[in-house]
């Protein structure tokens, strides 16, 4: 029984992920309104990008290049 649940979750991971994401966005819209929700999602996206290793390396290189000039 548990194996089937885990298998179903793995096979339909995107469905569950987007369902949870839709729920979170819906709650944010109801609780805070459109503009505040957009702002929260924008900050979450910035945090996601800053946490990416490739982006961090590119950012470090750009900062070092600008400091050398």
C-alpha cells in the first residue's frame, strides 16, 4: 500500500508540486491581495536565483571584474 502511494507520488510529482503551489498562491491572494502577492512571489524568485550556485558564481565574477576596473 505504501509502495503504491510512493510510486504514485514519484510518477505524478509535478501534479502535486503545482497543486501545492496553486494552493499557496491562492491563499496569498485571498489573504494579502494581488499587489502584495506579486511582491512576495517576486522576492521568492529573487531568493531562488540568489541561492543558485551558477548564478552566485556569475555574480562573483562580475563583481570582481568591476572592482578590478
